[in-house]
């Protein structure tokens, strides 16, 4: 069902995802191409903002802070999974793995590598503060448009 809280949550968390992705791009190695990286993380933020934060809006401001933080963490998690699997499939197309087990292990290693790469103060601050503020604004929208 379409609600104002879902719409506001989706748009705000798309912005949080875009900002975090833009900040993560500063940690990329020199020469790495990231054409659709911010847009795809923003799409994950849109999805999470609609289905996670928007659906849980209306439970009070303390719950909104926690749900906003949770939504930001889920954006980071699904972004890491998406790009680790993407890189694994690109490497798999070049026949770099001997079997599916090796490819799965490589995907997990890529997930951890990308996780440690994103552990910078600006990225974590954008996710934490952005998630809490977006959660608060989504809760405000849920209260304003009941």
C-alpha cells in the first residue's frame, strides 16, 4: 500500500545510499571504474527505504532512530553483497576459478575485502547519521500524513 512514509523513506534512503556510495568511491584503487556504483546503491536505498523503513514508520521516534540505523546497515550489506557477487561473476567469466566452490569462497573474500575498504569515518558517519536523520524524518512524515 502506498503511504507518504514509504515514499519519504524511499527517497531519503536513496539519498543516504547515494551519499555513502559517493564517499566510498574515494577509497577505490586508482583506475577502478565505478560507472553505476552510486546509482545502484541509491536503488538499494530506495528499496530498503520503502520496504524496511516505510513499513515500520509510525511506531514512535525511538523506534524510528533504530529502524533508520538498521535500514542504513542493510543498504551497506546488500551493496557489499551485490558488488562482491558482481566481481565474482566477472572473474568467473574469465575462467579464473576451477569450480563453483572456489568461486563462492572468492565471493566471500571479496565481501570481506570490500567491507574493510568501506570502513572510513566519512562513510560510516554518512550511514549512521544519515540513517538516523532519515528515520526521524520518515517518522515525522508518518505522523503528519496519517
